[in-house]
């Protein structure tokens, strides 16, 4: 029986190579909101940064439950994804510095350009917060290419 589930090594490679994931958090009324996020993997866990004034900071403080999804592929055979559910935990101190450093390496040259409106610069000049997603259940992974038998 064929399985679409990724191995641990496939998952790690897939997440390391991905640019953007989607973080779903919960609003005050319990409804989800999903937003694209840059991220890095450190010790096998998703880490993000965000502005301290971002609404997601309040949502995480109120209810840290979250889901993070990374996917790729345009054709069915190429569809791959990892979905991780868990709790967002603030990262501080040396661990936060490690997240910042890793994000700066991964996204070097792709951040906010120097030439942007003053309001945009001010928006991104806000204090930064860092979070790690602590998985709480078995993650979902799939790679549809595993279902396609090579033709001889």
C-alpha cells in the first residue's frame, strides 16, 4: 500500500526549502484567521517574527492555539504539504536572537526596501516579537508524487 505521508527527512527538507507558510490563529470570537508568514525551522520547529503591535500578538496572548501550513505544487501530482497544529510560545533572549539571525540569513535582500513611504518605514520599525510553534498532535504531511508509479 502506497502512502503519501512524508518521511521525517522529506518533511525537514521541504520545510527548509519553503519560503512562506500560512499561520492560522483564533480571533476573539473563535473564528480562524490565516495569514502568510516568513519562517525558519530551528530544532525541527517553526519560528516566526512579527511586530509587537500586530493583531496576531493579541490573538496569540488570548489563545495560543495555531496551525501552520506550508504547501507547494500546481498540478495534482506535485501537491505537497505540511500542516502543524500546536501552541505558539513567545521566544526571548538568546533564542530570539537565533531566530532573528536565521530569518536574516534566509531572507537576505528580500525584506522591506530602503525606498518606501515614511509610514511604511514607521510601520516596520515597531518592536519585534518572536514565536515558536510547539506541535501538539501528529502533523499532517503529504506528497502526491508518491502515488504515481513510474512508467517503464
